[in-house]
């Protein structure tokens, strides 16, 4: 190997290493969020109810742009995301469920095409939706998770 090419090769290698190390930091806020759902029957009987909770390895609400969790509680299933990212919901015992937004016609998810969100789980109790593009206003969107014959859970989605 020509010794005159060594400094250029070392510089290129250093750039590749720096890019590889920095990439997890730049994508940390872009992790898909998952809301875990469960149907619970109170002790002593009574009507079942839906519970929603956020349990994720990476909490998007903790990044600087989302401005924290003061108005978005994990215990209620609130998650933070940005445009063009996915959110998924998963029911513990695979019961079917649906989602209805409580803000009239407000819908932060894709409404047309192959990524359309229909707000109904599949037969395995799972639902995954992609947030629309840059035209979605940053805000908190309230929605209800419905399971037939059970008390619904109301939670929120924070788009930053």
C-alpha cells in the first residue's frame, strides 16, 4: 500500500466511526412508541374496564423537543411522538378494540393510501398507525380505547 494514501484512509475511517457512534443519538427521539392495553375485571365482580399504560425502553417524552411528561402521564398510556412515526397498541389477552378520537374530526393519523389507519385492532389485539406528515399540528390529542361491554379508557397522544 502506498504510504501517501494512509492519512486519507485514516481520515475516512475516523469519519465512518464518528457517524456510526453519533447515529443512535440522532434517532433516539424517533423510536416507535407502544401503548399496552389490558381488560381488567374489578375484584368482587362488576363491569370490566380497559387500562392503558406506556412501558417502553425509550421514552420519547423525555427528549428536549417533547418538553417532558408533565402533561402526558405513563400510567394513562400517554405517548409522545413526532410526524411520520408509528405508534402501536397491543392488548394483553388479544381482545379486539377500537380507538375513537374525542376531538370531533381531529385525526393525526394517515387517512388515505396504504398507510391509512382504520382505528380497529386486528384479530391478535394489535393496531399500528403512522402519524401524518408535517401538516399535523403539535398538540395533545385525546382518544378513547373501546372494548365491547367494558368501560373505556381515555388517554392522550402528544405530537411534538
